[in-house]
């Protein structure tokens, strides 16, 4: 980075003991400070930042109820002004082009669980009903700590954001200490209707960890997918993927579906991984093109076409289940929490109403790994 060419300018108006930050486009200010990136006088503690990966700041800093100091980008650093009479500048290195996980597609975020001491949805303000859930140190703050019989459920109101998604992304950090024992799967996230146990009642969205006879001792078998209720000929599209070298450490999992291209992708630690499904011809492939019926395209009655946008409106989702399987679903657990519970840690669960880009997913991974 050519620091000698990086000029930072900000203007502040001091009134009594209150610092008000003025947008640089205003000309009537009483205090203007200009400095180059290498000028130590403009930095906090008068020290030029050489490693800013562990400096945390919010995207906007509130000075008082009426003034907000906006941050800005300067040569790959997010720069902002701290409040106070003796004001400082603090910088954070952008990771993957973003200052934090919160700055990635905020307008498309429809559900968010930070798990910082509760299992509530902090995007829509939905309160969770929990049983035997504990919280432990996570990838960012605290994390959901699973155990036998532990789970959380949230009821969705009518007209919730899931009703209207055509595409989606699910992002979650998880950590399991040991290889899952052979037996029942462990539920991470389920989106269901009010009668999930009925054989004819589909699951809208699923993400769970399966047990298997391991080909190696450090892999996790992930099942993920969704139901497009407008395509009854071929429902419950579940993809199988393996997170490798993933035992005993935090792993970042993202699943995306793009309704405009009918493409489904699973990411492990920011990179696409192979998945196998009914549409992959028995192979593990990184991008799965999905259809509304069995292959080949054009066969069958009606003819098989691209799957297209998701449609949940004909069977609106009413409940979210975290950390276990819904009661009766596929016979895994006869009652809620009696079987199929996730025994590891889960953190920073986010649902978006569109397919995130590779750049955005890389940003989630890098910032999450840095604890921000």
C-alpha cells in the first residue's frame, strides 16, 4: 500500500463539551484536520496502524442522538472518527472488502441469530422458546451450545419474510468436537409449516448434520435443501456435501439457491464444495442446476423444466426449529428434543432472501473468522 498518497480529511465542530461531526461537504467548520496515512498524529495513540485485523469498530459511530459519524474507505481500510473532545481516528482493515459480517447484504437479511445469550431472531425481533439450551464462547461473542434434549423453536407470524423469498442463502458457523456417531442425524435449522410431522406436509427448508461410515475421521456429512411447493412432481431437494478437516474447530457453512438461474451451491469456509443430488448424475459437483422434475429436461408429463424461483406461498412456513429435528419429521424424533439433537456449537446464523455472491460469502467467512 502506498501510504504517502493516502490523504485523510475530516472536519469537527466543538460546542462546549459536545463533539459534533460535520459532513466534509459543509464549509462552515471551526476545526479541520488533514493528514497523510503515514502521519502518526492523526491516529489513535499517535501510532501508525500496522496490523489492524483485531481492531473492532461499528460501521457508523453515534456521537449523539442527532449526529452520526460516517465511516469511509481509504486504501482498503475502513476509517472513522471516535467521539470525544480529543478525538482520534481509528481504522479497521477491510476483510474481503467488508468491515464486518453485519455490513454484508444488510438489506437482504431476513433472519439473524447471534446466540449471545439467547436464541431469539434479532432481525425480526422474534422470541424463541428454548429447552436446556446453554451458551458458550463462540466465533463471535457467545454461541448456541447443543446437547441431548436441547432445542429452540420460534413461531412465525402471518406474512413473514419467508413467504416471499424466491432465492435464499443460509450462513452458519458450527463446531463439533468429535465425529458424529452412526445413528440419527443432528438438526441445525428447519423451516416448517404447522404440521411438519404429517407425511404429506413438506419441510420448507432444511440444514442438518448426518452420521455416516466415515471415509476419513475428520469429515462432516451435511444435508441441506428446500421444498418448492409449486413443483409437486419433484419435492424436497436435499443436497449432500462433506465438510472436510472439520472436527474440533469452527467451520463456516453457506448454502445458496438462485431462483433466476436455478443454481444451488454449498460453500465451506468461503469456497464452493462438491454436492451430490438427484441432478448431479451421481457426481459431486460445485454448482447444481435444479429442475422441477426428473431428468432429462423435457421428459415426462408435464415436461421437466428449470426449477426457477422458490414459492412457499401455497404452504406458508409457520415455525423455525433450531438444534434438533421437528417432532415426527421422517421418523427421526417422536417428540421434540427426544432424538436428533445437535451436540455441538452453532453461531452467527443468518438467512438472506437472495443468493449471496462469492465475494459476499468470502467476506462473511473472513470477518467471522476474525470475530467480527
